[in-house]
């Protein structure tokens, strides 16, 4: 038996096992670094389903328009996943005023690894 034939069962095992990938952010509304009118909600779309109880987001104002270094702080908001678990919607409890914002998100998908990311945008 040659070496290649001996490796065939091992190669077949790995080829038959589905790759476990981490969920990835594929789109956001508003888009990263965009300047927009005050959004009623921020939407994040992911490459795979997230688990509701292990996923969420926090919204923070990073600056106020015309007031460099002022106005930073948390913004009350709620986060919810769509029925298919691939879209997270973050809804501020009140309209966002002019300034810059950062949405920090976290999620756990089918591979059970926690992933994180952020999206920054500005409101005019």
C-alpha cells in the first residue's frame, strides 16, 4: 500500500466534515462611516444565524456636532434578532441627535464562538 492510499481515509474524513465558520457582518444600515439623517433603527445583516440569548449590541455617541470632545456616552437602545436570526435590529429609545455614533455588536453562531465588531456612523 502506498502512502497516498493510506492517507485517503483521513482526507475523506476532513472533506466530509462541514467547515465551521464564524458569523460575519455582511451589511449594515447605515453603512459604516456613512453620514445619515437620524435613523429610527440600525440594521446588521450576518452571514449565518445568531443565537438570541447570546447576541446583542450597545450604542454610544462618540461626539456631538460642533463640540469636539463633548457628548460621548451610552445611548439607550434595544437589540432584537429577526426570526431567521440573521438580522439584528437596534432601536434607540429616542431619536439620535447630530453627532457621531458607534454600535458595538456581539454574537454567537452555530460554532459557539463569540464574535464582535463595531459600526461607526454620523448623524447630520
